[in-house]
């Protein structure tokens, strides 16, 4: 299930969305402190976080799935966002150095196809960073935020799907320990929640932030030659009735 792009934009313009953007953005930035000269593609609704890199990355693109819809980004400059099929991106092989997935994997109709397409467009040894709702967290259990839609994942499930799609997870983090309560007085305690949760490594964080490296050399299963169950029949010429009679008389 995909949320409408207008709902996503509205969430990030309100108090709880601003808090989420702050803490998730901090987790993303800690793993990618410097993207100078690199090419970055965001898939899903990654624009609240792509702004962290727009001024330093050599190229910064936003791809929004057709089921979600697209809005202009950035709003005051030439558009860098496009409406796409997230399993057939309009990029050549090895076109980008980094891929950022936000509100993407949990919303995808085919998560495997999405990740394999990300693998295709990444350069050799390119890196993927995914923000994925934690199935044990409070944010995945309420539909008042975008993180409560789609399919949340456990850490073991994320590891399994990444390895099956030719990625190697190499860095883990969490964010959004603060409960998804939108009241202003409660949001003022968000920093304390986040600091305490990260200090004690609490298991109820709202999202996983996982970085994975593209496997350049992967095992390719050998194709078995199909067995021919029915013997092939080659056409032959059959003698005509007249020719058979002449042969008999001879």
C-alpha cells in the first residue's frame, strides 16, 4: 500500500514530521558524512533527506513511484524529481554511487524487484542506505504517520532480503525512539527520548537505518539444459499413390 505524495508532504510540514525529519536525517548523515563528487538517487519519498546532500553531491535525483505520485523538487529550482516505475528506473547500469530508500521498501509491491533494480543502477561497490519501519516499534503500530503504512521489518528480515538481492549489510542504526505523539508539549521531550533510547539501545525504535554495499561478484546459478521430453520428429517425403503403383509394377 502506498501513501499519496500529498499526505507525505503534509506530514513532514507538521510538528511530528519535523521531529522525524530531524532525527532520521541525523542518522542518515552520520553514515554518509561526505558525498562530494558522488551521484545520489533517492527512491520513494526521500526529498526531506536529499536536501542534506544537494549542495555537495555531483548529482542528486529523486525518483517517486507511480502509485505514490510526484511533486516538484526542489520547489524553487529546476526540477530534479521524476515519476517512475520503481522496478524499471530510467537510468543506465552503474549510473549512481549512492541510493537512498525512504518510504520505499515497506510500500513496494515487489520489494525484491525494487532492491535488484537499485543493485543494477549502483556503481561497483556502490552503497545503499534504507530507512525502514521497525516492526517492534510504536511508529509501525499507528497509522497517524507514514511509518505506520506498508510492511514493517525486523532486523533479521532486512538482512535476509538484502542478501538475497546481492547486498551486504555493513552498518546499522535506529531512530525515532520518541513515541509518535503529535502534541506540542510532548514533542518538547523528543530530544530526551531520543538520547535515552540510543544510549540504552532500546529495541522499540521507530525505524531501522541500514547501510549495505553492492556485491560486485555474486554467485550465478548454472542453468540446466532443458530435457526434451518428447522426441523431435523430422519431416520426411512420403511416396505418392501413383509412384507406389509404378514401383510395384516394376
